[in-house]
């Protein structure tokens, strides 16, 4: 009888689900920005290695970070493409709007909202 009770508690304990949190911590990367795209809500910075950095626009401030095309910048980002489950149905494409699709190697988002001013 003791063995049955022990076995019952062992099975009950082993069947407990573990809470798994899928997240990503911010990291610093350095990328050379060669191009950009934008819409009403975001700026997309395109790096020379085909990475994209999504920068959500800040509506409460008129200040902006000046980005010169062809120059390297260190950015605090959150890796988004690492969180996406890749498969046949999820290609490495960012859909900016109905007519603009950007293919990427890695997809990041800037940790904080920020206005970006592009200097050519």
C-alpha cells in the first residue's frame, strides 16, 4: 500500500506543468545603417548585413536621434526574430504596409520609443 501511495504522489508531481516564459533581454549591437523605411508608427533601419531595427516613434516629444546613413551605431535592442517560431508559414519578411515588404536576416526592435531623423 505504501508503494502505491508513493507511486501516486510521484506521478502527480511529475505531471505538474512548468511555467515557461518566452522573452528576450535587451542587448547592445553595433550595426552600420545603410537605408531606412518608415510609416506613421515606425521607422525601420536597415543594416548592411540585412538586419532590420524597428524604431517605434515617440509622439510626446519633438526630439530626435540623428542617424547618418553609412555610419555605424551602437543600439540597445530586443531581438524579435529569436522569439518568432520559424517554419514554412513564417518567412523572414517584415510587412511595413500594403506595398512594402522588407526581407531580413535578423529582426530587432529598439528598447525604447524614439524619434529618428535621417541624415543622408
